C-alpha cells in the first residue's frame, strides 16, 4: 500500500497524531488485518461508504478497503543532513515513503518546549525544507560526479544518461536556490531517469497544522494556521488542520461520549477520516472496485492509469495478459444491483487497453494466462 511518512520537528505532535491514527484504525477495522507492523509503522483503512454498499449487493464474504501505511519518522532536527541527531538514518527513512506529511505546531502551550523557543510555523517549515534540500543536493552532486565517468555502452543507455545529466543540472540549480526538486519542470523521460535517486524534495508534501482544541471549530482564525496556509499554497502543497490532542482524547472515550465531546468543541466529526481521505486525494489517487461473492475490494491507482495498468495493481499477470475490462460506474452498479443486471440494462461497458479508469469504476478483468 501507499506509504506516508509523518515528519516534523520534535514536540510538534507527531507521535500523538500517529498513535491516534493507528488506535482509531484498529477500532474501526476490527475484522480487517490492519495493525501496527513495527512500533512506528501502522496500516489504516481509507474510509469509503461505497465499499459496504457494493459488498452487500454482491453478498461478498468480506469487504477489503484501500489502505495507507503511516510511518512515524522521528529525529529530524536542524543539521540532520550534516549528521546531527539521528541525521542520515532519519533521512533514509524518508527516502522510502511515497509522500510526506509534515506536522507543524500551531498550538501554544508553555509547558511543552518548542525546539526553537517559540511557535513559528514558517521557520519550522523552512528548517525542515532546508535539511531535505541539503540532503538532496549532496545526493545529486555525488551522482553527477559518477555520471562524469560515462559508463553507458549502448546508444539507449547513453540517451538515458544524457537525460539524467540534463535533469540533474536543472535540479541542482533549483536546490541551490532553496527550491524543491519537484518544482523543476522535467519531461517524462527525464523524470524516469532520475527516479532511482528517490530525492526527498521530489515527494509530494502535505502540511498538517496541529491546532489547540479551542481552534478545532474554526482553525482559519488561528494566525499560525494562516501562515501555514500561505506557505502551502506557495509551495504547491496540501494543507490539513487537525488537533492531535483532541484525536488522542477521543480514542480514550467510550463511543457514546465521543459525539458529546465533539459537540462541545463545535464540530461533528473526528478529523482523522478527513486526514486519511485528504492524504489519499491530495496525492492524486483514485479508487476502483472489484466485487464478487468472495470479496468486494477497493484498489488504489494513480489518476490517469489505463485499464491494463489498473489490472496490474492486482497482479502483474493481469496486466500482461489483459484482454478487456467489463466496466460499470459505481452509481450504475448500485442502481442495477449486479454485473448481470447492469449488462441487461446496457450499463456495462467492455473497455479496451486504452481506457482510462474513472473514480469509482467497478471492474471485472478478462485476461489470458
Ligand atoms: P513529537 O515529538 O512531534 O512526536 O511530539 P509528541 O506527539 O510527543 O507531542 C509532544 C507533546 O505535545 C506531548 O506532551 C503532547 O501531549 C503535546 N501535544 C501534542 N499535540 C498537542 C495539541 O494539539 N495541544 C497541546 N496542548 N499539546 C499537544
């Protein structure tokens, strides 16, 4: 599944948020194998009411939601790229995730020390960005040194090396200006050529503004949140506001008291569902379903994927042997009630290899083995 790394300076609420996400996931998905794999890795289901609707219509034995893996990555401090704190170990953990959730402290609390003395989201974000930029710059320069030797033998690998060199020069310039690698416009071919470096500043970032419980009802009125909002939009990144503390407290309450507590704060639902859904959608992810007697399952794909690529998410054999995909839109499946009924009503389409899968498609793949 998709991996999202939770990062941030010390004492901003990373662990509180991580634990809340995992505890809540366990409670919501008692019959699914979602759990904490390692102390700092938890898998949670992406809440989706469509899953149960389909599962009931198909009388499936089980319903399997899409999932996201959250990783709590502690240890980022100023100087990490130079080996301070856990330094490089921390950065190598970030290399392995698909996206970064950066928790930014927007709550005031004199009892909880802020590493730089005061709550200042702009400076926190800059500190972290700088570490990621410096680490990437180091990687890029090492790689450029290697490429100078020009080991490519055939013309195809020479072309790839050239593309990589061109891309790296552009990326190096951006990094030296303090800008992330993802801000550099690259061709698909150049993108592919630098992918193997897993640059940290290539990954999509979502800022998570952690607010006090008094701000949950109207986070926009907190000036720190406004700062993060402006920065997120400048950096073309997503923004979510949440109170990690509130989420942690909700998990401790018996279910019947949770609604009361949320009401007293002026909101009607926990922020975690929103966090999970937003992480999913801000990353340009889409869901399609397979549905039968054995199971109904939500599958995660990147927006723009074709039917064979989507089939490949289930199994690479499905992609290789792809023939066609019986496809029906979610609402049409629901109105018809089954694949067979959808076919009778002319709502089932037979799609070929160029079909771009749409959000909510219910699909049945035909393939050669
Ligand atoms: P980490 O170092 O970023 O993982 O931070 P922690 O999750 O360990 O939180 C540091 C401290 O801040 C803990 O004592 C938390 O209880 C507290 N904390 C986290 N979120 C909030 C919040 O929204 N409001 C307040 N007042 N305290 C919080």
